[in-house]
């Protein structure tokens, strides 16, 4: 997917509409920022170069027509598109009077949205000066991030979009895919890179301490609080706070976070007064927050405030063309560390690494190479790779064989590979000999 140059800000208090709009706009390769309220929209506008504003009119607290007035005054060249479920004459008048480019009523079709968006964007007079030049990514790396796959390129393009503004970012991806690396790149490639980057592992700090660690506390706030102390948020002021494994934050922490996101201020534990902070928040998870929302263990309102910009880091098995580059990087890194030279790898060993499905993603690949570098002399061969990699035999994804048969063929291949040694095969497959026998008999 190639990213278009336009940044579109969508404002709606209805989460479903927000998601629908985002889905459509993304499918046309626009880059989107979401806001649930006018207040949030104004914050994003302040920090970010937006090319089109799409807003609802009827919203609680501050109304959409106020936003339109504000934008007309402060960003006169920014096109505005009103999407509303209340097409009253009154609304249309206000919108048209204040110079709205287009007007779309809910429910609308995808095509109607598309032509409205293209239309509104077309009305900009300053077409060419509108966007930053995205960095070319043809040298196969971006800061510490290695890769040339489309999936990695998409991630890099989004980093380029967001690195110089303070919009809240949510990074999703399986374990070991490089979420923290992406968070660091956003901070260190951007213009706030000289301010602090503070990474907090919300799963690694005991629940009862996390609140105090994040937000700080005043003297006497709890037993043992013998002096005033800043938290991570105050420490990260001006820069970035990275909330890793956000799904592990308690409900109390979630409530406080929501306030930080809404008000841009932090209240220390035990304090009455809030203090303003200016921090970019990046949250990450390898879990499924939507499931947690259903089970009522994660606040839905917080989720939507965290996901103003979403970055999805794909698992390694979906970008296998990056594997050789990553191998090279880790060969160099560990070769220098353990052997004082660049270690090589045979074609056969590379083929195995290329074929394997990498459930532990890049971290698993890194560990495998690290271990192999230690075990080998100068050249990594098949014998230096762990057994489970050698027998990871993939079938074509569209193969329609019944599962039982696939399983049987798989077991047979493992058996062949270890000369019919059932004990060894069972060990590799992680099952007992008895299970192995019964599976082959069925
Ligand atoms: N594209 C990449 N290029 C180079 N190294 C990478 C890349 N992606 C990940 N790595 C390396 O892989 C390791 C795991 O990455 P990282 O810690 O960022 O993953 P994560 O998604 O945060 O994992 P977890 O969910 O387990 O915390 C790190 O050592 C990182 O440097
Ligand atoms: Mg991580």
C-alpha cells in the first residue's frame, strides 16, 4: 500500500462512525487522525499538518460548528467536510456560511464519501505545498529498523507522518515484532528527540506501584511516601512516554490516563492540583484490547483516545522478504560481539530460516542467530540451528487437505527427518510417543 500525501483529521463523538470513516479512508491510502471531541481535534490541529477536516456537527460539550468557525479563523486554507446525521436547514446554513467545502449526510455510501473527500481536497489552492517530503526508504533501513517489505515501508511512512507531532499513537503487533523499536524511531527521528523518551513496561511494575510510578506522589500520599516525587509522566515532559503492555494497567491507572489524555494534565497521588504536561503518549500491546473491553477489564473510552493514530507491526511470517536483511544484521552484530568478525551462513541454513514461520518473530530470529554464532566456528550451518526450525515444514496456505491428513503428513516428514526414531520425533513435535503412534494409526 502506498500512502497518499494527505493527512485527514476525522472528528466524531460516535465511535462507530469514526471507525467506519477511518476504514474507508485508509482503504484509499489516506493517513488518518481520529478525535472524539472538538477539544481533541484542536490539539491535533495544533501539532499536526492536516490537509482535510471531516467533522460531525452535533457533539456534546463543544459543537462541530464551533470547530468549523475555529478552523476557518485559524486555518483558512484547510478544507472542511461536514458529516452529520441531522441534516437540518439550520445546520446546513451554519456550515455553508462559515465556508464548509462539502456536506455529507449519514448514512452515506462509500462512493459518496469518496467523491466528497476528493472534491474537498481538490478545493485546496495550495495543492503542492501541502505535505512534507516523506523520506525514501530504499536503503533498506530506517534508524534501527531494518526491512524492505511493503509492510515495513508502510510502518516507516507512518512514522514519518507522526514523528514531528504529539498525536497519541497506538502500536499493535505480536510479541517480538519490533513495537518498541518503532516507538523509539518515532521519538528519535522526530523533532522532539532531544527531550526524554521514557519506556514504561506496564506489565513489569507491580500493580500497586504503577500508579505512583507513572503519575508521581506528594509527601504523605500513602504509607512510606516521605517526600514529593515526580512520576514518569513528569519526567517525560516535552518528550515521549512509551506505555508498553498497556493492557496490564489497572482500572485505576486507566482512569488517570484518560484524564491525562483529555486534559493534558497530571494529578500526583495525594495532590489536589493538577499540573499541565506536554508529552506524546505511545501505547503498545500484543494482546487483544477489544476482547478486554468486552470483558470490562479495559476502558473503551481510553482505548479510543489512545488510538488516534494506529500502527500495526506485521508478524515476520507476513514479510519474509525481510529475513535475509535481518540475518545479515544479526550476523554482524553477534559476529563482532562474540567472534570479532563477520560470521557467514550457508545457503541451506538460510533456506531453513527463510522457510520457518517465526511465531516469536524478530526476537526469535535474533536469538537463533545469536546462539548459532556462539556455536559455530566461522560459518553457520544447518547443524547450528535448533531442531524445531528444521522440521517446521509449511504447507501451501490454500491447500484444502483435511487437517488430520495434513497432520499425518507432517508427522511423517518429521519421522523421515529423524530416521524413523519415534522418541526423537515425538520430542520435536512436543507430544508423547503414544499420541504419535495413535495419530499415525488413525
Ligand atoms: N525491523 C527490525 N529491524 C531490526 N531489528 C529489529 C526489527 N524489529 C525488531 N527488531 C529487534 O528485535 C527485538 C525485538 O523487538 P522489540 O523489543 O521492539 O519487539 P516488541 O514488539 O516490543 O516485542 P514484545 O511484544 O515482546 O515486547 C529487538 O532486539 C529489536 O531490536
Ligand atoms: Mg516490547
